[in-house]
C-alpha cells in the first residue's frame, strides 16, 4: 500500500511537469511592438474599458472591440475619432477624440488583440428582445420562423 501511494504521487507529478512543459514550449507569444504598448496606454488613458470590452473583459455598455480591425481599417477608425460621435444613450456626451498618432497606436493595439488566438472567444453576444426588434426593423437581421412547417396558424 505504501508503494502504491508513492508511485501514484510520482505519476501525478511527472504528468503535471510533462504537461506544463508541453504547454510552455508550444505557447506562441506574439511580438509586442512599442506601438502596441502605446496603444494599450491610450486605451487606459481614456478609460475605454469603462464602456467597451476586449476579449469579453470590460464593460458591456458599448460594443466589444476585440475584432474591430477585421471590420474597419485605420482610416475609418481615424475618421471615427476625428468626428467624435455622440455616445448613446446620452444626447450630448461625445466620444473622446484621439490625435492621429494616438489613433495609429490604438489601431496597432486593436490589431494585436485581433491577432491573438482566442479559440473563438468572446462568443457572439445574445441580443436583448429590444435590440433584436430594432435590428429586425432595420433589416440587419431576419426574424427566424419559429415553426416554418405550420403555415397560416390554426
């Protein structure tokens, strides 16, 4: 019985260290440029996480910006920050404006974040009933047919 315990502990420890070693040696760490670091500082300086989220972490008042660079290019993002749109639901409070260098830095940061292997995280958000109706009315999504095989009701 004493040998069983010692062998079991040895097997568990060996497995732990072997799996840890495999994880560390196969870990792909992307290169972090000075522009990415500067972009992270812009993100923190303006408190973007107070409304937005990255990788599902942060606030949920505004959109998740994990993959924003897959949807919009640098010029679009620069124009967005240059015109400073009103932040909903407020009718007066405007989005913070960024200079061209700050926009370039935050774009580098967003590009870095979008390039991380997140295993499809964060998942697509579930829409509230009000948001779903608004998107259906605008034609951006279609209302699913609940029971398409039944036509005309009862």
